[in-house]
């Protein structure tokens, strides 16, 4: 029997249409699969951010009301260092970091003076703006007998130092026995200057 004219082209067109439809279905399935993978990846990122945030140290970083995680050879994870606990005695608060060359120069001065006036004045060290080992500086300079704390918040674990408008180190803050700020020193303090400050603020060494 003779084939009707135009039947072959119609068959070819039908097959082509079927192929296009199949290709569209495959593309749709691929897009759905890719979106699913992307969604899982995004969810994983949010989980990591949440976990990191949950494990990040927290605290209070006000000039007159700070509460920081304790650090040091005997510190437990729940231990804190707070301004309030030093009420009744003058306090010298010194900030440092493992990368701070000037901190390495001045800390031995602070160590020696703190030993000399330990019964009269509290000395507290804070690792701030830290990018490495927060214990490197106190261990190298022998001030692990001080109460030591880790700064939190801010741009880079620097919330308390930023509260004193300090974005570099060293930084030293002198408090009176009532927790009021007497002086903020931004930069290195030589030993003779430190002694003069203690004499001027607290009468130490008179």
C-alpha cells in the first residue's frame, strides 16, 4: 500500500517533539537536583555558623562593667574574670596579644612591679585582638600568676579594648578602688613611667 504524502515528515516531527520534551524533563530534573544540592550546602553553612557562634566565647565589654572568660593554666571553661570582683583595691588592666612586639617589651616591667606591689594593687591581663595563641605572651613574660582573661566581641575578639577606643596594642587602664577609670594609656609604658603612675594614682612606693 502506498504511504500517504506527508506521513514521514509528521513522524519525524513527532519524534523530534518527543526528544525535546524528554530533554526538557531531564533539564528540569537536573535543575531540581542542583537546587537540592545547593540547599543542602547552604544549610550546612548555616549549621557551621550556628555551631561556631554557639561555641564562641561571650561576655560583657563595658568600660565600667566587664565580664570576660578566664584563661590560664588553672582556668576552667566556666571561669570568669570581672571588674566587680576587684572592688576595694586599685586595678591595673593590661591588654596584650601574641603579635604585639611592644607588649613583649613592657610586660616584664609590669611583672616586676606587680610582684612588688601585689598586696596593694591588682594586676589583670587581657588577651585582645588575638590572632594566635593567647597564652604565648603571658607565658613568655611570666605573668601567668595574674588573673588572665580573653577579650570577646568586637572586630576580632576585641570588644573591651575597642570600648577604650583602642584598635592597636598595648593598652593599659588604671582603675581606682571603686572601679572608676583614672587613666587610659594607649601605647607602651616604660618601667619608670609605670612606677610614677602608680605613685600618682595610688600612692604606691611613696
